[in-house]
C-alpha cells in the first residue's frame, strides 16, 4: 500500500464529456536513495467513486483537460465491381 506522498490520482476529461480516472504510484528502478531512479508508474484505471473517495481523504489529485483535434475523415472513391 502506498502512502499519500507516493501516489496520485488523475482525472482526464475530454471535450466529448468523457472522463477517465487513473492511479499512479512512485516506483524506483534502482534504489529509493537515488532520486534519478524514481518515476511514476503506468496509469492504472480506477472508478470515479474511488477517485472521489481518495480526493476526500486528502490524496494528491490531478485534473487533466485533454484537447485533441477531431479525427480526419477521408473519403474513398467508389469502386465499380462489374
């Protein structure tokens, strides 16, 4: 179990209105004494309820607003099969 200093909870929101919730933990690749070996783990999905509970409990939370351009639409020429 991680402490409040070694975990953070992330809420990513998109223009579509969708929100995705993640948990990240501090991990080490060598030794806890070597600060350069510390990094955030791969985001692990969590529920909205868990995110809200941890925020109330005082854990570090981060809100990320994702602005992605809409997908490009390509039209393909019709092919006559005959």
